[in-house]
C-alpha cells in the first residue's frame, strides 16, 4: 500500500516535470562536435569594410553569434551582447556577429535598430558548414583565449548562464 | 499522515513546475504575436507531421512520398536540406510567398505536400505560418507542416534522417 502511494507520488512529480519540459525545445541539443576543438578560422570583412580575422583574436575570449534579421529570438539577445562587449571588453571579450541573411540591407537595418556596434560579417552556407552546419538560429559559440570552442548555445539561450560562462573564460577557468 | 504530506508536497512540486512551463509558453506566445506575423502556432496540430513519420515516408519511397518544400532560408537550404526537397522561398517574405505560388502553379490541388523550415524553434518560426496559409488559401487540400521543435539541425540532421547538400 505504502509503495503504491510512493509510486503514485513519483508519477505525479514526473507528470509535472514532463509538462514543465513542454513540447518545444524540451530535448537537450546533441553535443557539438566542435566543443574543445580549435574554432574554425575564417577571414571576412565586416559591414564597415573592416577585416575580421578570427585567428587574430587569439588571447581574447570570443562570443561568436550566428543570427539573421528574420530571427526574433536572435534580436532579443543582441542588445545584451552589445552591452557585454562594453562591460567586458577591457577584460578581453570580443563579440563577433555572423549574419545568415542573404542580403546585407536587412542586416544593417537590424544592427542600427538594436545599437549593435561590434563587428558583424555576412555568413553563407560555406561558413555555416565550417561550423558543422548552422541549421537553426540563434547559435552562439564561446571561444576561449586559447582559440578552442568552449561552449555552444543553441536556440533561446539562458543568457545568465552564458554570461556566467563568459566570466569563467575571462578568468581563465 | 506522513504519506499524505508526501503526496501533497510532490503534487505541489509537479503543479508548480507545470505552472512555470505554462507561464514560459505564454511568454513565447506574446512575443510571437508582437512579431506581427503568422506564427507557426497558427497551424493546427492535425496538419502537422512528425519528423520520424516523414522520414519513414521518404525512405519507403513510391507513391506515398509527398512533395516537400523548404520555406525558410536559402543559405540553410544550401548547407543541407531534406533529400528530394525543393527550395520554395522564405514564407515570411513577399518574394518568398511569390516563389512558392509560382512553384505550385502546376501542382494538383490534392497533391500531398509537406512544408518545412526549422530556422528557429517552432514557436518562433516566421516562415511556416504564412507559407501554410498561402497553400491553404490557394486551395491545396493535403498540406502538412513538418513539426521541428528546436530546429532542422537538432530535429532532422542529428537524427540521421535523409539529407542532401548543395543547391
């Protein structure tokens, strides 16, 4: 009798947790094969025509964010990234955006609207494939001072967790 | 007495978790509505097809295989797309809907069609809702929307379902 009650109690808890998990985004994304590997290098010009060479950021912590102008959750994150660039820039953070828009016009418009002042380069299928296939947005990689990919955030990310990880990387942890 | 208290605590924890989830989903819905576009949430569940089911149809081949249109990003299509699918333009853009309309111009109204995107989590996808509505308004009667909860990478590619690369 007692064990049946306990079983029912656990079933109630499990049901609640399942409901909490919900349908969208319930599953943990599969681990990225790039984790703890050197970040794939690329060189592109940003929207202002400045050269962006990922390898040149060695010694800095890089937040590499793939986004697009049609991606609503991307635009929730970007003002925070701009604020972090200012807050943690002196400590060694560099934010780099990769727009997966086909045209730069929409990218420029959104950057202006959101006050994005960090470098943004135009991405394409080649760059997406270099990063293992960017098939959904947003996706953000954190790259350590040693140039290795240390974290990947896909979809609607927990920005507090991301910021905590950035601080750890800036502290060399 | 102890048992009753245990049940109450566990039950409350479960209900609390469910309430939190419901709140989170409501938040997402508000954002989608604020975005001002036809959300994927407007597509009825009866018109959705799960990835496993579609993969099965593709692998089985034959007459049961539907016509599949990608209604999202052309860049993502170039990176990888469902084997045999056709790029039909992003549903959130007028040019995309025009392309979709021209592509289906010679398709029978009762043809089995599957639309997919997977650019963003389902609740935030700007492309699926308008594309589905367009085909519905054009009189297509057997249109299904592929339900990709997180994105095309996690819910299709990572599961080993059939993918082709290139344009």
